């Protein structure tokens, strides 16, 4: 076993799309099917050829792993805790029904959006994305949701807006099981630069594997930024604020030496705890080489032109 | 004191009981009891098994002083060797499966990731203790054998520290183990004082 995984070969359409999913979702053809890969252009609606060009042999990570192996510290620090404690978040969602997201800050039209209103902003899209965890493992996950841009366009950021701050649910009087200890600085905060937030790959996910998001995956609404380490994807969002200054994320507060603001997947920037050069795909024994920007370099590298990514890690 | 057959049975029970973690692991990995990342899940489980056995081993000497009739001292070497057994599985899994015997990657890990640096040192200490655990080495080293085998304390402390450093944020478990280790370190002089006092009366 001394050699690494071979460079991936081109996949067949059947490898990229779970056939069951395709059958269950008649509207699928209208969705943008995009973005598995290194060098793959963003596929356009109705452009089925694009999938054949994706140069990667990658399969969806099995649903049980996607929904059973999670980092969601609000529901516990163990990988299987979030699923076990899912009931607590389900109860909270019920109590807060209807779930709503406040969008405020440097915007011309601030507001509070219910989940239904958010979903109504844009035709639902399915996005099959790699998810690379900073801990050195990865998955391939079929999300459903809407581009964050659809929401941001609606609220009209002002010229002062430079960053977007995402806040996860934290009810002081009804903390989730993991929030009863100050492991992280609650509420969980994440942030993006405005141009990252407006990027067409940046997704507000409301579903996974054809179902609404289960609690352990960040129900009812979460951020997915596929070229960044997984922790950038704030879960169970309640507030999205357009701000002038770079937000300080919860992980930056907790361990500034290990976690920076950008957290772009980058095999060349070492993490003191884990090698970032390779990763283990859940379900595989060997390691794969980690791709620059998690394989989305063609789409996003231009966002960082001229930046020292070792400094802005 | 119990008779010979009873002691033999007890010895076998203790021997087999310490295989239980391995049995559990073999069942737990394919059924995803520990997660969906078999290599990392196994690494963590094997490492913790080694650590718990080291701590149990360290508890034997003070317990022997308090309850000499139980004859727990008979099991001390076996527990220590089992701790080494699990530490070896842990190290082998890391070297062979996780790092795929790529020497450059292993070397980089050892130099640049402090949790691995400390883990390797702890393992080398345990290796020394395991090799010299035989009667032959005891005879050969004489008085120096006891001195050498006090290395089990720094080895355990390094192993706890290795665990502490490898945890991302939630350090409760390694901190609890560090507390247990401190108690066990205190237990040695305390039980010596206690048995000395009892002997005088």
C-alpha cells in the first residue's frame, strides 16, 4: 500500500448522480447540476454534457455517513453526538416555528425571512459538492438549496458592506445540549467576504439527499461553501448580517493559531494538527491528494488573486 | 489464600478480559458504532485502551499495599504488556494504514506535529519497558531494573499529553485522565506511608 491514490479518472454520469435521486425528483432537469470538479465549468441548466467532462471518479458518500457522522458542537463534540442529540434541535425548531432568519446590517432592505419566504426567493437547486473537513476527511454530498446571492440581491447590500456574518441559533434560556458548556463562544459565528458570499457556488442549503436537512446537518437552513473547510458552513442560521469589518468566527476566537478567517482548502498550507496535503474520503481506506480550493480552483481562485494564502489562511 | 486452580482461573479471566476492547473494536468498526472513519476511530480507541490499561497497571502497586491478600501484583506485568499490545496496534495502524509507510510523511508528522512527537517518545519508552519485562532482564539488571521501570510514569504522562494535544477542542477526557494519573502518583508515597505506619503498630 505504499503509493497514494491514482489521479481520478472521468466519472460516468451514474457515478455523479444517485439514480434514485434522479427518479424521485422530476424537476431535476431544471436544476443546475454542477460543480463536482477540478476544471469543471459550472454546468448550465439543461447542459447535460458538462457532467461527462468532470474529470473525477467520485461517488456520493453514503447517506448514513452524511447524516450520522457530523461536526456540530451545539449537539455535542463527538462525531456521532449530533445525530444522537438531534431531537433537542428538532424540539427547538418546533418551538421557534416558523423558523426565520434576520437579515440586517449594511443593507437597503433589511428584514426577517421565514424559511418559506427564503425558499421562495429562487428555484431550488441540487448541488453535489465535496465537503472537506479541516480534520482531514471528506465527503461528497448532494445538497439542495438556493444560492446565497439570491437572498443578498433581495436585501440590497449597501456600498459599505464588505463582509457577511452568519449566526447560528442560540437560545440562552433553551440551550442545545452542546451549548450548555462554553466549548466555543456561542452563538457560533462564521463569516465570508462579500464577494465570496455572492459567488454562485455559495449555497444556502435546506436539504440533503432529497430530504429536508436533518438537525445534525444544520436544519433547517445552513451555509455551504464548498471550497472552504467544512466549519465555515454555519448551521441552523438565524441571522445573516452585512458588515463593514471582518467578522471574528467562533473558531478564530477559540484557537487563533489553528483557524483563520479564510479557511480555504489548501494542500500547501499546513495545519499544526493535521496534514492538509491529503485527505481520507469517508468510506475509503487510502488517502487522496487534497485539491487546491477543494477542486474548485477554476471557479474561485480569482477571488484570491495577489493574496498570500499562507498568511490569510 | 485461594488454591492453585482458583488462581489459575482468575489469571485466565484477567487475561481474556483484556482482549475485550479488541473484540469490541472488531465488532464496532463495521457497524459504525464509533463513527464512519474506521482508521481514525480505531486509532483513537486503541490509544485510549492502551492508556486506560497503563493507568490500571499503575493502580496495582498501591492497591497491593492496601490489600496484599488479593495478590493483584501477580497481574501487574500482564496489564503492562497488554497496554503495550494496544499501544503497538495503535502505532502500527498509524504507520501502516494511516501513513501507508511513507517515510517522508511519517518523519514530517514526527517533527512537525507535537502530539505525534510525544506519542512516539511515549511508545519508545513503553517498548523499552516491554522488552525488559522478562525474568531474564530482571535478573540481568538487578537493582537497576526497578529504576528503569519507573519510566512507566513519564511514559504514561507523555501518553496522556499526547492524547491531550491530539484532541481538537473538547479536552475533558484527557484532563480527567491527567487527574487520575496525578492521584496515582500521589497514591504511591501515601500507601507506602500507610503500610509503614501499620507495620509499626
